[in-house]
C-alpha cells in the first residue's frame, strides 16, 4: 500500500492508495503526478529558517555556475542541470534570475562569447573551429550571436585586436 500526500484546494491531504487506478483518479497523468512529487521533494528539503534556505540556494547556485563554466562547450541546458542537481528546471531559472540577474541562456552565451574572444585574440584557429570549441555547431548561428554580443563579426574582431 502506498501513502501519498497531494494538494487539494491549497491543503495537503494524505491518502492511501493500493493500485494504479487510484493514482490515476487523483492525477490526470504521470506528468502531473511527477510534478507533485517534485514539489513535495523540493519542499521537504527546505530548511525551517529562510536564512538557511538562502544559503542552500546560494551553494547550489555556486555548484551550478561551476558546472556551466566547466561544460559550456557542450550542449548544456536547464533540463540537464535540473537532472544533475535534482532540482526543478523552474528553480534553476529562478536562481539565475536572482543571482547574476540574467537568464540562463544569456549567462551561457556570455561565457561562450568571452571564451570566443580569447580564442580570436590568442590563437590562429579558424572562426569555425572556435565556434565548435565554445559550443556552437552552426558557424552562422555563432557568427550572428557574436556580432549581436560584440557589435563586430568574429573576423572583424580578430583583425581589430
């Protein structure tokens, strides 16, 4: 028998369920059940004091930033991070909006462009090779983002520095 707490009209109700039909009666689909479970798990890890919750969030964020900084050249997404750190994707987004005050995509793009600038200034790699090294498999998309970020094409940036 499974004991399961779920939200009804803002309150939690505990109900014992013994089979799939009872679960299906409470939750419309597996996704809804998983969302509720994630919420219960997340709330069970929140310390009693708000200060402790903030410090836990800050430590988690430091670990996430370290991970992104070390893996920016691969396909990093909020979903990957949420799976790796066992937190909800919305919470990952919240942490980025709270700490560096930019969304995850802008943060990742900033790291990638910073590294691309370093490579353009300090190496003789082609722009296409640099795009690959900083996590972009599409040269044209990389060039477009680079120009949007710096105001110059990658080649113009290299020639100007």
